[in-house]
């Protein structure tokens, strides 16, 4: 079995896993590396209304309990667009 490398996070950041799959909630932890891509995002994202909508969707699909990174139910492309929009708003302030 291949060991997963642990990410060292800076204070104020959180790891999220992004991706869409047909894997059930019970199987997600076993298959997360095959179906999802990891990103490190600032904790400030958690307060952004766009990101909060994604968190609500995640809670509906995956529930609140997880044994690892925060799972986000969107494609990598959608997440990258969302991240770009959040950064664009933040840079204008």
C-alpha cells in the first residue's frame, strides 16, 4: 500500500479535496486520492458567500463528519473558477 504524504500547512490555511464522482459517502475515504484533487486555501475562504454555498452543498452530500480534508462536490475547473472569483474580489478591496 502506498503511503500518502502529509501536507504541512501554514497557520490560517485549510486543505480541501475537490472532485465529482459516483463514489458513495462510505467509500469516499478509500477512493479520495483517485477521484479528488487537493488544494490548500486560506481559512478566509470559509467566510466568502460563494464558498459558503459550496460548503452547504458539501454538507448535503457528505454530511458534517469527515476523516480528513474538507470534501467539496464540484469539478476542479469549477473550483478554480470559484477561487479566481474570490481572489479577484479580495484584490479589489
